[in-house]
C-alpha cells in the first residue's frame, strides 16, 4: 500500500504572464546543479525531468541516453552538453541565481505562466496530480485543513496530497521575484 504524505498547493486562475508565438507547451530536461530551477518549473506546471548530473549520466549510458529526451528542451550550464543536443532545442543557463534562471527560461522561450497551470504537477515526481475524494484523505491531512478545504489532489506516484491555498502567499512571493507583482 502506498504511503500518502500531506503536502500543500496554491490555486487560482489569475494569469500572470501571457507569451506570444507559442505552439505546444515545452517539456524540459534539466541538468544537474539546476535542481531549484527544475523544482520551480514543476511548480509552474511544466513537464520537467531532472537528472543530476546529465553529462555524467549520458557518459554512463544512463537510461535511453539522449533519445528518450530529444523531444524536450535541455536546460544546462554545460556548453559541451549543448553541442551534443539539437541546437534549437536547448538553452544554456547563464545565471547562478535560481530566480534569474527561471526568468531567463520564461523570457527566452516565451513561456506562458498562469495560476491555472501552477501546481498541477507533483513537485517531487513531476507526475500530473489527480483529484481525490475528500473522504480518502481524512485522517491523512491535518484536521483543520480537512475542515476548510473541499478539493484535494494526489500524486499517483508518491501519494502526496495537495490542497489549495496553504502556501499561496509563500509561492506568490517566490513568483513575484521573477514575474513582478501579481494582480489578483
Ligand atoms: Zn509525487
């Protein structure tokens, strides 16, 4: 039986930024040393594989190697790795700071960032969250959370439970670091 952990999530439907010239929503593979960037891309709802460190993993023949990730945009600080990737499908991350890195990805790839997409994925596993009946999480989430929320989502892989609002302020502050003030 899978363990279910209590987690938290923000929610809402206020658009933060709308990009132009968008086609399909990009998916990412993020190189090692960029773990915080990977985490934030997941928080923003983007399909993000994180493999630390990618260059070493490829040298070791990890998984399917490059082929399994060719459809994803590579985010790395490794110039040698960029040369091995499809040039149009990678971005060399220039900054040390995580917020500047997120900002660079958003602007360089013209990403659409919206509250509607935020926290639709498990921050740990990258899996899409699934709606669960509140009765399922009774006794798992804190009583005060169960008392005031009617909507819960669960990660199908790690069984962590998410609910709207708990860390919304903290997440807002984080997002404002690279998106500017949010109108709500
Ligand atoms: Zn998970």
